[in-house]
C-alpha cells in the first residue's frame, strides 16, 4: 500500500485524473449491480430464463442438466449440450444461499466475475512490469469499462463476461513451472467452462 501511495504522490496530474475518472466509472458500474439495475439487454430473456431454471433443477440434484424444460413455451431446449455451465453452477450455489431472483442472481454473478477480473488482470499487468498504480488502473479499465460494461448492461452476455475473468490467467508465467502450469490450466479450464 505504501508503494502505491508513493506512486500516487509522484504521479503527474494527468495520471491522477485518469485514475480518479476510472475509479468513479468503475464505482458507478458496481453501483448498477448493487442497486439491481434491470436486466433488459439483448440477451436478457435468455439468461434470466436460464438463471431461473438451472438453479431450480440444480437444487433437485441434477448437477449437469442438458435440457431446460421450461424454455420455448414449455417445449424445452437442449441448451447445455451447447453452452458451458460454469456461470449457472455458480448461480446454483448462490441459489442455495437464498438468492432466488434471476435478476439478482445475474447481478451477483456478474459482479463476482468483475471483481475476479480485477485480480487476474492486476496479476498479469504486474508481471508485465507495470507499476502498481498503472496495474490497478489497467485492471479497473479491463474489468468495468467499455466492452465489459456493454457485455453486462447492454448485451447481457453473462457467460462472455465471465470468460474474460479467466483470460489474463493464460498469460501468467511464474519461475516455478508448476505454478505456471496451474495458472495456465485454470485459465483454459475457466474459458472452456464459461464460453
């Protein structure tokens, strides 16, 4: 923390301004989630429908469901023969805690993956020899602004948003070969299970 404060004091005014603006916009994005901004984007119906059905069936012991019976007016859909289930497994666990609203599940899951993105991107940027302050700014931009904001609030592409939390992990390298392999494996597994 002391290093970040020292960087802050020695940073030029435009860097401080950039950090302040990025922090404000990131906080607005988080507030949208905390205030349960309505899920009304392009894929909203699809994800809300899946977030309604998957956790209920998950609760009944179907851990890897393939057929969503209440889709298409009750005719059903073979959704999870094609789509990766990690986001919906996580929503199933959150459902057990007592969050049953599909909209709230959506906001909780997307906020969790946004926060995970901050950490994974920060780790990657630090390995690229960025300063701590720039790494924090970069991680916030990656996790909350522009494309990711549109993914969450315009397109409602929840699974793509989740996949981007794992992307920085495939670029991490450590002196210890085992840690590198573990990070690489976790990154690819996350990508394959989300999108």
